[in-house]
């Protein structure tokens, strides 16, 4: 069954690609079918027991799932299906539809394949398919391909090659590519291998998870890809890095003494990533960029949870991973809808869409609340667990870091909401319509789940629990979630529920009542109305509050921001290219010089013949 | 059995002598006959390879003298695999250039096809022969055909490229003769197997010096680093199919020669490490030179040199896995680089200088060619699920098994460089706007067939590597078994 | 600067090469069980060819010679390809001054003698020093003499390429006949006869005569092609 | 090794051959004129050929020809193999030289010069 799903995906991708030559509607239907059919096949027929073995090129490949990968498959296929519905509408009338659909399906296939892989080679194969198909989506617009696209691919390749090196090293030690053999033999490996292998693997996964020094590709790539795709790019694809990290951190590193340092370092890198991502997100004026940096920050939280690695922290990390897929998926879809309807995603330009696109607003609102970690949405539960785990494991400094980052995140959350939806309506956007149903419904479904998980986190905590038990956690306990204070035995929030619902009530009051009221009281003026303040605004002074309103804050954190890692990478790349340019001057173009090289070669060999041979 | 290895040499030679006569009868024959000959050679090699894989190597004696006396040809799993590959590529190149040359006059067309056929025959001869001096003769046959084909276009620069090639080739033959004579003066024989069996009697200093001369001479043809000055020029200025022939055929034969010397004839342990060393230097210098190229074919040429460096590294491991990986890379490189040369030469067809920027936006005008170029680019950097991935994986696995972590890291870093310059070209094809001056040229039907065949092969090997790995395993086992080779050749009672 | 570097490099190279060859030694047998002893023995006993070099070139290592002939053939082809011009671009030969009557009549006299000498050399290749290559070269010098002497002396190109091709085909064909008769390519399938007779050595003289024709025709072709090249 | 006496003439032939090779290489590597380079390359060929023949030489040896009325003792004959090889090498050298000269003509036709330093359109 396992491989049939992949074959269906692949066949579907090809059929969809070529169907575009015949009929667009047929293509849409085929596209949806080739996402949904394998997805439903997966949930209906794939169980932990059935394993598919194959020997290809003398290498034993094996496909099967476990509880952990089932959890991630839920994210991938769930979010993928929603984004697929959205895409059908999103892509209407755009060019390169076949290209988009093909790569979309291929990415989903690759991610499913990664989750099914029981050996490192098939893992790597699917990983690379995922990389290049997502790269092709990154350059879909044909914009900045030589900078953003190449940067993404280069970082992915560095990660993938680090992983490949780890894989061949493992093979040379183990004689086997199976993950279980690796897990079994890892504690007996020599110490330098115990360090080298995790470092290489974590580099590989860290690139996809956009961990701090390896994150520079993410903003460009996330914002460059079509938004319908970015939702799975950020929501699901980056989780593949998390998935890999979970395996490394738990299955390998928890059995060796060096694991402690790895955990600390990874957790701190996650924390720093969260802060930097947040700060940069605040600075952005483009919603895509903002969400991209926000994704980096959110992945930082997840990495903190996984890095700490106590049962609660791990659970928090995985829960946040699920929730992040939900809300970030929604938000990217929402930006996509706004961009499709207005033609831009810049806060400076778009304002006051709340009445034009109310459903998009509702979905965004719920997701933003979830993102900010405010009750009663899912994000809150995750963050609470994270704080609690950090405190119980005595990572007080890390708590401060995370807390700073979460608080600062409110700034960009506000900016997002206010920038697009609130504020004054402008004439320019007077004719904007709500996005088509097929785009709105997936957003609403996803945000509904964000909401549901806030109240009934047990729905997803059970699979997480199963996955963690598969990895070796909580053998003594039945339900890991009992380790946190906020849950009852059913996995639902109890302690804070009264408080929560009162907050909801207050919040809804403010949201609905005051907003409506404020609209009624608003006197509509143009942005250049002098009555807005004592002075006549100049041309460039935009009166929308979402722009530059946190100037003082940015000034405070500027020293941090000035040291962009990106600059160092660019400098390195330019320096290398200049060096290469210098090196190729050795081919002077003069035949005689080449002939002299030959003599030089012979003479060198003759002189050093005793050393060389 | 349907024939013997000697037919690989004799039939093309007969045809080559016949072509001028046939051309007097009907002009089209000068195009058709080489194709028929190559097709026959392909059938022959496939048949023989099948036979060899089951029954063991065929040693063919010439002029009725047993091996130490006469010249012999050895069609074993290893050489047979390479011959099949070379002939297959040769046939594809013929199909590709069949119509390509239609606009040229009769006389040059006759010479082009004749020389192309002899280029392939010479390479086959290098691979098949069991005699070091005979190998020299075949190297010269290949060389002279190569010089002439490089200078085939009567433009300004092709003669320059050809002259550089000739200069280095001429120096190469000098060193080759010196090396052969040093060996001969010590053992009194020219037969490879005989030399190999007597190698232990030679004083080490002679061994080393003759090895140095050998490696210099063949290294020029095999494009190892300081000796490869001719290669980028020749690849750039030669007609497109000839560039593919250099990458897919001539270099393969030369690498075979190096490998034969290192593995079978000489018993120098340092030679393996030396192969790794020069392979790495070649890889690094070529790939870094490629990233800054402005001309498409030149970039492909440097990339090709770099790939051969990688092959050399794999051969230098001296293990059976290493040989397997190297053969796999040779196969993939032949297929993929030919595809890149073919499609690349159509992407910049009407351009004078073949600048990379002239491929901008070609995907709208040449969709299939562009797609195939992109496929080739993805495959050659080793992205799964295309053919290049499996060879890269096997190469790295072999390297890890030999505990060469540093080399793995270096190779992978260089792969990133390779990735960058291929992606830049692919991006230009797909996402840039067309330059005003460039005029796209639709590929001819033959060219399209060839390119699609190669693309399909990339996919087939990518999805089902087992189609080829069985042969490769046998071939690599065959190369590793030096004693068996000597025994097969010298104990011949025919 | 470049000169000094080259001199140093070549000096080192020369030192090592000279050292090696001086070490190998000069003028005495270097090895014991070489193939040359077998050659010297078999050329008398099996092949009945008194010139051992010929028997090596044509029979023991006949395959090399086939390749060698091919190299020549390719060189001619390559020359034509490299120097190819469209018909209307081909110029007349440029001659600075014409030959005197002494030269013209002298070469007319000499020409048949040269050709005859060439033919003699390659017919007796298996008996005495010389052979196809040497004879062919002599023939080509005869044509060179004529071409230099007479401005408008021309060689029939069709005949040249006919001779080239037929001789080559004959060489390979004889080899194939040997393949059919004796089982190996270039097998000496004709009874070798008596040592030191003109008709001895089986196919060896036949092949060498073919080689002679081929070499003569090809060298003439080369000379002819280059002479008709204007700078 | 025959070290009983030092005979300069013994080493003259090798020495001369190697010197010819070096002179030829010098010409090919340093001279600017294409023609001189080609001449250098063919001088190298001659040197190599001389060297090859010298290797097969046997002191007091005779030509490897079994002519009647001539003392035909195989043991006293010089090694015929290098002579056969030289024959091949000469012919191949001729072929290469011919092609090289043709290329020089082509280069002169296009560039109007024979100076190799001015013929480097292809580089880097």
C-alpha cells in the first residue's frame, strides 16, 4: 500500500501536468484527485504494520510508517489538501498552472515519502525531491531567481549534502542504511562519530527548519513562492526538518552522554532564532516577508521544545508544530487571498479590508491570536506547555528569551491585522471583493482547527503521545500530557478554563462591539486630511498606523539587527567567486603555456617521485 | 557468438577506406555508411557483452601469434562495457549529426563522418587492445581524428583550439613512446598481461619514471588538471556533436587507459593515491573555473573535466566499490553530458560566441530542448530521482568505506559550486526574457530523437538503477581481478 | 624569463631522462626472455621472411601497421578537411619562377627511375632493408619532384583516392581472408615458401606492396593538397 | 651494468637523442613562430625515434636480416622490435606534422600572423 500512494502521487502529477494541454477544468479535477485520493488512501490503509521492501541499485529500501511519522503525515496531508482546494481557485487564470500543480503534488509526495522512509537512502531521495520541487516553486514567479532561488537551493544543498555525508558515514560504520540499525548501533559508535553524525544530520535538518545561522534563505523563498504553496512550504515542509531533528535528538542523542550538550546548544539556537525572527518580522512592511520571518521565529520555539527534550518540552514542540502548520498555513493563504484580490501584499498600500473581505479577516484573526499565543487558541496551549517545561527543567534564561520574543511578536501580529484589515478604507480598494469560496473555506477550516485545539488539545495530543511513546518516551506513564498542569485527564484544558472563557468573552466584546461601534463613529477622511493632526502631512507620510509605529523599539534593537548573517554569507560568496575568477586565469589561452604546464607537471612528478609513489 | 572483437576495428577501417569510393557512387552513402557501421558495432558489442557476462572474457589473437608475441584484443566485462557505451554514444552522435551537416558541402561532410567514425574506432581500439604500443597507435588515430574534427568549422577560432590540442597531443605521444621504451627495455615485451606478470622484476625507479611518463601522456587526453588546457577550447570550438564525442567517448577511453595502467600493468601502490590527488585537483580547478564562464559550451567543458576528476577519485580508491562507482559515473556522465552538449548547442545555435546570456528565455521557443537541458542539469548535479544520484551515492559510499571523510566533504562542497552554475543557466532559460539578438533554432527531428532518448535513459536509470548495476558489478569485479586478466591472456591456447 | 624557466624545466627533465637511460645502459641485451628472440627464430622457421623487421611490422605486429596506415589515411583526410575551401575559392598554384630546362628534362628522366626504385624497395621489403613505407615514400618523392618542376603538373585526384582506398581495402581484406582461413585476423594463410625467395613469406609481401601503394598515394596526396594552398 | 670501463661513445647516442628531444621541446615551448613550433615538435619526434632505435642496439650486432651469404646468427642481431616500432612512430609523426602544418596554414589565413602570442582568442 505504501508505495501505491507514492505511485498515485507521481502518476497524478504527470497526468495533471499534461492535462493542462487539454482542458483546464480537467486539470483542476485531476489535481485535486491526485492530492485527495492518495491522502485518503494513506489514512484508510496505511498502518504501522505494513512495510514495503525494495532493493534498488543494490540498496535495500524500505517504506512504512510509525506513530511519529503518522502525526507529521497528518500535518502534511491535512494542510496539503486544504491548500490544494485553495490552489484551484488561486491559480485560476494564471500561467504555468501545470508547472505549479506538478510541483505541488511532487512536494506532497516527497514529504509523504520522507515520512514513510525507514531507511536513509529513500529518506534522502525524497528529501531531495522535496528540495528541488520546492525550489521550482520558489522561482515560480521568475522574480529574483538568481538571488533568492539560488540561495535557497544552495542552502538546501549544503544541508542535504551534510546529510548525505552523514548517511554514507553511517553506512560505512553500520553496513546498512536502515534507520533502526542506526538507532541500535549509535550508542556503540566511536565518540567522534557520535558527534560528527548528529552534527551533519542536524545541519541538514536545520536548513529546512530555518534554524538560526542557516535561516537566511527562508524569508526570500517563503515570500517568493506563490502563497498557496508557501502555506505548505512554511506549514508542512519546514516540519520535515523538525521531524528529522526529533529523530536525531531523541532516537540518537538521548542515548549518549554528549547528547546533553547537543540539547542545550540546539535549544539556545532555537531561542536565538525566535528572537531574531521576531525582530525582523516586526521590521517588515510586506506581509509575505513578515510571515516568513514570523515562521522562522515560530520554528525557533518548536526547536527550543525539541532541544530541551523533556517529555513536556517535546510535547510542547510537537504541539506547536501542529498548531503552527494550522495558523501559519491560514495566514499565508489569507495573504494570498489579499494579494490576489488587491494585487499587493504591502501594508503601506493595502488598508481597511475588514468589510471587503470579512471571512478572510475572521480566519486571519483567529490565526493571529493563535500565533500570538493568546487563549483560547491552540497557540496558547503550546506556549504554555513550553514555558512550563522550560521552568521545570531550569532553563530560566531561555524562558526570558522566549518570553521577550513572544511579547515582541504582538507587535507584528498587530501590524498584520491592523495593516490589512483595520484602519481607514481607501478609495483605491473600494472595489475589492471577498475571495472566492474555494479560497475562503480552506482558511476557515484551518482556523477552526486552531480554535478547536485551544479548547480540546487532546485531539492532537493523543497522536503526539503515541508518537512520543514510539520514540521511547513515557513508557511508565499512560498519558504524557498529565505532566502539564493545564490539562485534565482527558487531555483538555481545565485549570484555566474559567479564566479563558472570561477572556474570550471580553475579547469578543471588544472585537465585535467596539469595532462595529468604531466604524459607526469614524469620520471618513482621506489620508491627507489636515484635520487628522495639527500639521499638513507630507506626501510620504503615510497615516496608516501600521507603518513604522514601533520606531523607538526598532531603534533599541538596531545593534542586533545590523549584524545580518546574510551579509557575511554574501561576502563569502562574492569572495569565493572572485577567487575562482582569479584561479581560472591559469588557462591563459596560449598553447605554449599549456605545453609548459605539461613539462612542469612531469618535472614535479619526477622531483617528488619518491614521495608520491 | 556473432563475431569477434577484431571486427570492431576492421569493419570501420574497411568502411573508412570504402567511403571515398562510395561517395563517388552516391553522395548520401558517406553519411549512411558510418551509421550502419556504428549500428553494426553496437549490435556486435551487445552480443559480445552478453556472451562475456555469462562465459567470461574473450581474448582475440591477431595474426595467429599467441599473446606475448602477437597483438591481442581483450573483450572482458570491463572493456566490453566501455566499448558498448562508447559505441552506443557514437551511434547517437551519428544520428544527431546526420541532418546537422546537411547544409555543408559534400567534401567536408564526407570527411566529418569519416573522421567521426574513426574517432570512435580509435577509442574502441584503446579500450580493446592488450598491447601498449598498439594502444599508442589507437591513441594517435583518435588524436588525429580529434584534431581534424575540432578544426572542422572553418571559423577563426577552431584552428586555434585544434592547434593547442595538437601541440599537447604531440608532446603526449613523445612521453608515451618514452614510457613504452623504458618498459620494453626492461621486460622485452609489449603485451600488457606479459608486462604485468613481469612487473615485479623491474627496478622501482624505472617503473616510477615510466609510470610518470604514461600518466602525463594519457593525462593529456584524459584532461587531468595541469594538462587539460586544450580541452575547454576544443570543446568550445568543435561542432556540438564532437564536443559530446570528446566528453562521452574520447575521455572515457583515455580514463580506461589510465585505469588499465594503474590497476593491471603497474603494481605501484602510490599510484592509487596519486589518482585521488590529481582527481581532486582536477575536480576543484575545473568546477571553480566553470562557475565564472561566460560561454555555455566552455562551462560544459569545464564541468566535464571536473566530472572526470571525480571519476579519477573514485578509481583511485582502489576498491571494488570505488570502481563500481567510477564506472557508474562514467556511464552517467556519458549520457548526461552528451545530453547537455546536444541541447546546449541548440540553445545557443545561431550565436557566434555562445554566451550563456544568450540562452535567456529560450524555454518559450524551444520547450523540449530547454526541458531536456534542465533535466540534464538536475541529473548531473546528482539530484534524485535522476541517474546522477545513484552514481554519486555509490561514489560517496565507496569513499566512506575507504574512510576518506575529508574527500567526501570536499567533493560535496564542490558539488554545491556545480549546482550553482547549472542552476544559473537553467534559471536563465526559464525565467529571463529573451535577448533581442538571439534567434532560436528548432532542433531537427534526429536531434530531438537523440535528446529524448538520452533524457529517457536518465529517467530509466534514475528510477531503476538495477537495469545497469548488474553489468557494472561484473565489470568492476573484472577490473579488480588482475591475476585473472593475466591468466586469461597468457594461457591462451588458440 | 620564460626562456630561463623553460631551460630549467627541460634541464631537469633531461637530467632524469638521461639518468634513466644511462642507467638502462647501451649496447647490450637488457632482458632475457624477450619477444625479440622468438621473433628472430620464428621469422625464419615459420614465416620464411629474411627481414625480421618486415615480419614484425607486417605479421607479428601487423595490426599496428593497419593502424598506422589508417593514421596516414586520416592525416590526408584531415588535411583536406582543415584546408577545405569551396571550389571557387581554390586558387592556382603560385610559382615564383619557373624551372629551367635542365631541371625539367632531368626530372623527366629521373622520374621513372625513382618510381622504379620505390617499387623495387617495397617489392623486396621482406628480403632486404626497406618495405612498403620506404618504397611508398620514394614514390612520393618522385611525384614531389614532378610537382616542383612542372607548374601545371597535376595528379588525378580520383586515381589517388582510388589507389588509397583500394590498397587499404586490400590490406584489411587480406586480413579478413586470414580470419576466414586460419581463424585469426591477418593470419598468414598462404604457404610461406622458401626463405630468401622473392615469392616467399605468404601474404607478407602482398600486404607490404599494398602498404607501398597506399603510402605513395597518400604522401602524394598530402603534397598535392598543400601545394595548392595559397597563403 | 657494464662498469668495467667508461666509454664515452656508449653514452653519446642516448645523450644526443635526449639532447635532440630537449632542443625540440625548447623550440616548441619558447619560439613564437608557429612554424618553428611545428619544427620543434618534429625534432622531438626525431629524437625519440633515435632513442628508441638506440635501445635496441647490440654492440657488434648485425641487422636482423637473414640474407644468404651473410652470417645470420640471431644472437648477434640487434633487437628488431624497436626498429619496427620506430617505423610506426615515424609515420605517425609524419601524419601529425602534416595536420599541424595544415592548421598553421589555417591560422595564418585567419589571423594573418604566425606569432602564437597573438593567437589566443580562447582563454579562461
